[in-house]
């Protein structure tokens, strides 16, 4: 899924891992994809600056 900025949120730009959206929970598909994207970074790339200011990236 692409963000409003046109960034593909279904693949990690650092390690090319496929990123699945968070499970259905009442949020929109885009919000669930963003959650999955941030979860991936928290687990796989914990020092990446996206975790400090996600609104500047997404």
C-alpha cells in the first residue's frame, strides 16, 4: 500500500522485507499498514530515525 506521499509501505526500504498490515481492528487499511510498517522498524531497525518522528516520513 502506498502512503499519501507515494511511499510503498508494504516493503521495507532497508531490508526489502515484506510488511504485512496489523490485523483488522476497526482502523482503516492504511492505518493498519502504517502500524505494521512502524512495528517492523521497531523490531528490525530499532535505531532508525523513523521511530522518533514517523510523521516526517509517512
